[in-house]
C-alpha cells in the first residue's frame, strides 16, 4: 500500500495434528488477512510487525466415536524481517501467534517466502 504498510493473505492447513494415532484424525485450517508495518532502518534487512483477523476451522474425527467440528473468529500477531531481492520482490520470514475464540487450538507459526509488490 505504501513504503511502510503492506497487506497479505494467509491460508494454512495441517492435515493431521495427531499422526501417531491412526484412529484419530485432527485437522486445522486457518484463513487470515493481515497488515504489516515495516520499520525504517538504515540496514538492508527490514524488520516488521504484523497483525490480522481471520477464521480457524478445527475438526476431530475419532474412529467409532464420532466427530466434532467448529469454525471460529481469531487474530494473529507477529514480527519478522524482509530482505529485498529486486525492486519488486523480497524474501522474508516471521513468527506469528494465532489465537481463536474457544475450541480452535492456539498455535505459533513460522513462515518464510517470497513477496511480490503490485503497483508502483
């Protein structure tokens, strides 16, 4: 949006949170939108803080005992760094805390990727 502010979308899915138990299938899906604020420094590596809102869906299926599923509103907070690769691309990574209202588990996540600037 500006030199200091960016928006991003996030889609995450964990297929099976309990891989050691074949009779239990637990999955978590999150969809969040966030705003990033880049802190101006004299260095090439640029730190930023992030905050956003979204939804989390938590589903549990226990063989022979039934299933449970819930979707809840949540938020995320985090911080990271970005390193420019060119005039419109950068490599970055961050840590985020994802918290939802009640039954969806809270998680810490690490993300790394390439960002692309759209527009001027």
